[in-house]
C-alpha cells in the first residue's frame, strides 16, 4: 500500500507515520512525502479555509497511490475567547473518490501573536518569532506553537495526530459512513 502525504513538514510526516503504525491495514504502508500547494492563504483564517487547505493538499498529491493525506492548521473564530480565534488542525484523507475529515482539539494563541497575524498577514511561526517569543523562525515544523505554549507537554506532532486519528474513524468504520 502506498500513501502520499501532501507536505514535507517534519512534524506532520512523523505524526502520519506514528499513527499509521497503530493500524494493521496501514502499518506496512509506504509513506511518501510530496510538497504540494494548499491553494489557500499561507495562514488560513477560518475553519472553512483550513478544511479546504487540507482537502486541496490531499487531492493535489493523489497520484499512483491508495490514499493521500492533507494536513492544514489554521485559525477559526471562537466566541468568548480572548482573541476571538483558536488554532485547529484539519486532516483530509482522500481515497480517490471520497474525502474523510478529522479535526484536532484547538487552542488560543497569545493576544499579540493573533493580532500580528490578523493585522500584518504573517503566519504563526513568523508572528511568534517577530514578537520575540522564540528564536526559532520555523516553529511550525518542529515543536510548534502548541509545544511552546504547553512547555513541551503537547508537541505539534501530537496535536496533528489527533486530527489524523479522527479522519481514520471513517476508514475503520466504513459501514457507518
């Protein structure tokens, strides 16, 4: 079995590999990384845009494989939060016919980070770096903002795994979907 992941982001690739090892049907799958566009903005600013980005990544890398996986993180509006937004990761698994979606839990960025993203049009890693919260200009490919904010308790890889597990519900229970 061949599975293509529409990214070369280390945290995303490791998350896919670790999750698939837990499933008998996928544990021996060949996992291929392929950088593809999401066809959405660099920093999605809505749940709809985040899901579209994940679906586009999955469809854009589907070629000569059994499944393709698209992962996209973005902001979504959430009432009663301090900034009005929270981050969420979407996973789209494409089988050539159907899309199977899953979402992660969500969390809120620091007020100044969210403000920079919204006002300056930069992505989360850039906003964390520019606001002097981290020296790492590529935070999203490693521990992620969630790793920084939880002081390493939840890393980006772990957070991404949640969305993958949720999308796999559909494949593990096809009679229900």
